[in-house]
C-alpha cells in the first residue's frame, strides 16, 4: 500500500509506503504499478539505477535527458538521507523554473516521482548515502543535460552548501542558456 500525494509542483509526487513491522523487522511494498496508475502516474519503468555518495554535502544535479530520451523517475534512499529536488523546465509551463524539494531517507522510506520535462538533483545530508531509482527510459549520453545547481532563476534553497561537485555540475549552464541552446521540453497542458 502506498500513500501518494502531489507536491507543490503539479506532476511531482511524494510516495509514502505503508510499513508493516514486528519483532523480526519490517516489510514494505516500494512500488505498485496499479496504485501509481490510480494516482495518475502512468510510467513504464525500464531501468533501475543505484548510486553511492561517500560524503555529506555531495551534490548531484540538476540533470535531465532531452527528448526523445527524456526520463521519468521514482527515487528512494536505502542508506542515509538526501534533499531531493525536481525543477519544471518545460517551456510554457505555468510553474516553469519552480522547484519542489523533499527529504528522502532510509529511515522515513519516502520516495519521489519526477515526470519527464523536469530537471532533478539531490544533495546528501549524511555520509555513505545510497539512492536507488527507476527510470522509464534508458540512459543516453547524447541526450544528457544539466542546469546549474545554484541558478538564481530557479533559486533552490539547498539545506546545506555543497562540498563536493563534479566538474560537469560545477560548470553546467544556467537555465536561460540551456533554453537558448535548444532545451526541447514543452508544456502541453
């Protein structure tokens, strides 16, 4: 059983699984196609990914894949804690450049669904963080893109400053520069 509620961004959902526990430990259903479809989430997942970040303050993002290889994702943390962010980057969207952020941890077992047309990033709030996520399209290097994590147009309020950034993330362009160079997400109502 999953409790599914929309965040402040239309189309981005926080997913809280029901945890069944006893003296032996616990059990939860982490994903249910039937329950997601009932909540309006219709994605066919084709790839599972697993990342590890050793140090608190590691920031990954803001990433996306261009059409036709855009990806929707469901993320969860199986070790440690992150602040997970989705940013609407669809041209013409009434929530363009707005963001939603949710704390996901192994302890709270929350998940986040991020639809296609949104950039995604997270910062680790503890050491030794493992993030697992499902994607509804395969990874494609030629469609891979990113936007600066500290773009003032977006204004994500990260709970801590990043300590570790990849060169790719440190040097990512601003959203306005991405739009000028061919960002191909369009709001369709």
